[in-house]
């Protein structure tokens, strides 16, 4: 196992939040080698591609990628293949990062920043397991063509292919069941099996895999109902497993329930525990460079990196405990600030975490 | 224009809620001819199909369908083509009901039943315009096959086709822009154009159609972000237009924000204002036959029917005003009941609306 970490800050607030995570890692004096490279809009500006070959090569040979965020309005008019977010899709696909783990946790100290009533969300702790390299994200054929059947023959149409192969569903199912075993042993698989063939196929495989995990209670929910139940009674959920497209939607909805998306990390893993770690929030170009961004999601992503890619549970917990402590001490960046707490900037929040380690 | 209304109560609470809507219509002494037929699980039990030919024929020759709800756990194990919800899909497809209008409105009297903080949702009034006969719901090819390309060649895979034809997007765009013109003149088109070809195609057409509506402000949002913004700041939305799949998810999420999905009607229209009207909620088999269900969503669906299919705005507003009045008077079914209000059953709520007319 290599000790190499590719550090890819990206655009917007990426640079400043990743800087704090790197400082936290340094403070732990671990045997890690960090190497930085450009990605996203910045890489496009410099090298004409959001995921230049040297960046991809670095990521491939690293055990982990610590990722900031990509994107800025100024790239919105580029052809799709040059847009910043293609870097994320390219990294996922090239590294085979099929398992995306996204916790939606409400820190007790932040219960009142949610738009939901405190009694509905206090204690919230959901883990969303999103399949990340299949589904309609990558399915072919796709494009624009002239319709040759249906009600609109002769018309121009846009089209995409949703697809899931059996082994693809099986491997994410195992990840999800094993995650549930370590938690409340409840797994909810979300699909649209009343309409989609892909979903019915997905559901049948989930049921089959569940036979290997008799200690986990598997339930199924349609995506529309899941989007509702997350608002109605989010604490009913423990682990949720779903495909790439539905996972994109649900994990964002779930993280917003906490009101503190600036706190939420994510991990994207392949079969050899190589992983990409990034905050759940975006590049927030409007506040970039102003020392306003919350670095905690990125710092917590670094903790996930130590846990999953380097098997260093102790260091991971050290970071997580330090984050808990700074919240306890009342430090807040502006996104989670309320009267009576101490407003700090990005780097001061990094200082506070390091002091708390 | 025929004056025929097909009344299809369906399963679960369908019978009792539709009964109240029919009573309300009768009280208005309109020149309507109502004819009842079976649909859903009940129709499957009786005729071996959730949408029997005589029911479909009745719907086709009617100007409007007043629909209750379909579905019950006991049909969950049937092959998909016999499941109750196929009746809804069949009616939409056969009648060409491409425009689904789903208001998510928070009645001031019910502000506290939402799981969101009152200041976040009070005054909420969103109209979701969902395309209802295209997209991955009906796109072909679809099924199960052996993968012949990609990483999983030789593996079994489930697959579906997402597709939108240009004229299909144009016609729903016009509906949405015209709806926005009658409201706050803000239209948000939701897609996943950073990933899907269908979405980029959709977005380009929305932009093109917007040139005909210079008074409406068109914005675009990715579906994952929309699912978040609905939780973060739902009152930012006025009219939302989106495809069938994303609309399924967003309209349910939006309606749950109000905490009173038992209050929300919906209309599904074709190009000749033939329409299907149904409550936004489901068949709730657990409370069926107990005089507990809230009939107001169905009664308000009947109001939408008078407005859109029969052009009777006055009668529509009469019903809507009556519903406002019964809420003002404090009448509540159990789903929206809070201490200090008057708990009533399904039929008593119908009585109250009729008295208020
Ligand atoms: C940027 C985009 C392609 C990406 C996705 O849809 O997966 C993002 O929304 C995410 O969830 O990481
Ligand atoms: C029952 C189901 C097929 C249907 C849909 O997905 O459209 C329902 O969820 C709805 O929104 O009316």
C-alpha cells in the first residue's frame, strides 16, 4: 500500500478548505506523502482540460485523493466535456470508485441551524451508500438523434441509457449491508421498481444478497416516497443504498436536512480501498478567497481517508473528536453561526481543530 | 365538449374520499354526468386487469376523470403489468395527459403541521409542472439482457431508456411559461444537464421557448440542487418545470414540505383540456374504510377539474373558498389535527365543505 495522497484543491473555496485539512494531517505527523495537482476549471485554464493527464496519473498511483471542489459560473458555457465537473466523473470512472459513502449527521451543537424543527432532526444520523460508477451517468448509447419510433417519429430527441449489471449491484449491496451491520442494522434500498426495469432488477438482487446478511433488516422504498420520508421522518432511516442518479438527489436532500452541509464529508471507494475524499458541498465561488468557507467537511473527509484508505481508525477518530470539541467550544464559521457562538474564519477554524487534537 | 365525468375511486381510501368530492359536485348542481367504474387492484380482482377495457373506454370518452387512489400491499407481488399503478400509467399514456400540475401550497391555518420551521414554509405556494407521458417512464428499449459492452460484458443487466423529443419538451415548456405568467413570473427548469444528454437537450429547448415569454424569468437548476433548495429555502420557488422522473421526486418532496399532503390536489391534462384529477397522496390502505382519510385533496382536485376541463372558474373558486372556510372554522381530519381544533372524519369534513359552499 502506497502512502501517497493526491491533493486536488480545485476551484472556488477548494484551495482554502483543503489547506486546512492538509494542516490537520500534518499536525498528526503521519507517514503520508502529499502531492498537489490542478483539477477542474483551474486545470482547464492552465492545461485545456479539467482532468489533465498528469493529474489523473497522480490520482491513479495514489492510495487516496483529497479533493476540494470544482466549478465556477464562468465555465458553464463550455462544451460539457471541458466543464469542471467532468473531472469528478473522470476520476470516479478511471479509479473505479463505485462506492460513495455520504453520512448525513446532525451535530447536537448545530441542531438549530436546520430548517426542520429540532425534534424532527435532532440525533439524525443517516448513511447514504450511493453507487457511483454505473447507472444513467455512464450508460451508452446516449446523445441526440432523430426519433425512429414512438409518438414523435422524425422529431429530434435527446436520450440516455440507464443500466445496471448484476455484479455491479451485488458489490454495492455488500458494501451497504456491511455498513448496516456496523450501525443500526437497518438498510433501506431506494429504487423506482414500479416503473423501471433497472430498478426491478436492482431490487431483486438486493433481496438475493440480503440472504447473506440475516442480521440486517432490508426494506425497499420508491424514490419519490424516499424524498418525502426524508422530510417527514428522517430519523427513521439508518443506511440507505441506491443507484447513482437517485443517490445524487437523495444524498443532497439528506445533507441539507442537517442545515450544515459545510460539515459533511464523503468518501468514494473502489475495491482496493483506494478512495477519493471530498466535502459534500460545492465550490461556492461567491465566497472564495475570503476566509469565510467552513473547512470542517474537508477536515472530516481527511478523517474518512485515514479510516478507509489507510486503515488508521485511531487517527480518524482523533480528528473527529477534535471537530466535536471545537463545536463544543463554540467556534463557528459563518454558515453555521448563531448568536452566542464565536464566529471564526476558515484558517482560524483550522487552528482550532489543530489545537483540539 | 362532453359533460361526462368518469369517476374512478380505486383502492384503499379512494372510495370514501371520492364520495365526498362527488357530494360536493352534486351540491353545486352543475350540468355534469357522472359515471363510475373500477380501477386499480379492485379492477384486477374483478376483471383481471387494473385498467379494464370498459374503464379505459369510459375515461376516453369523458371530458374528465375524477380519480381516487390505487394500490395495496397485497398486489405488490403481482407481475408489474398487473399492478394497480399501471392503471395510472395507462390512463396517462392513452389519454395523452402530458401536463401534470401539482401545487404545493401551505394553508396559513396549517402552518404548524409541517416538519419545517414555520418561518421557512409559511406562505409557501409552489406550482410544479411535471411532464407526464415521456422520459424514462415510457422510453424503449427497456428490459433485462446480457451486456454486450462496457465493463460488465456477459453479465445480466437491467436497462431503460430516457428520452425526450423536441416537440414534447416544447409543449410542456409552453404550459409552464403560461402558468408562470399567471403567477409570480418565475420559472425554474430542473434537469441534470451536467450529466445527461436528455437534460442538455431539454435545457436548450427551454431557453429557446423562453424567447416567447420575455416577461417570465427563466432559471435552471440541477435536480440534486433543487432537492436541497426545496429544503433550504422553498419559498424561493414559484413555478418549477421538469421531466417525468425528476417531477415525480420533486413534486412529492415539495408536497411533504407542507406537512399536509392530504390537502394537495393535482391535475393531468392533455392538449384538449381533457384531464385526470387526483389527490397527491396515495391509497393509504391502513386507514381505508375507517372514515379517517382527509377528503380535501380530492375535493380540491374536483375544483381543478371544473377550472381546467370545464372552464368553470367560478365553481372552482367556490369550492376552494369553502375549503378555506372549513379550515378557518377549525375542522381537521386526523392527518392535520392539532390540539385546539375540531377533529372530524371523512364524511363530516365533506358535510362541512357542503355547508360552507
Ligand atoms: C458534479 C456532478 C457531476 C456530481 C454528480 O452528479 O455526481 C455532483 O452532483 C455530486 O454529487 O458529486
Ligand atoms: C404510481 C407511480 C407509477 C406514479 C409515478 O411514478 O408517476 C406516482 O408516484 C405518481 O407520482 O403519480
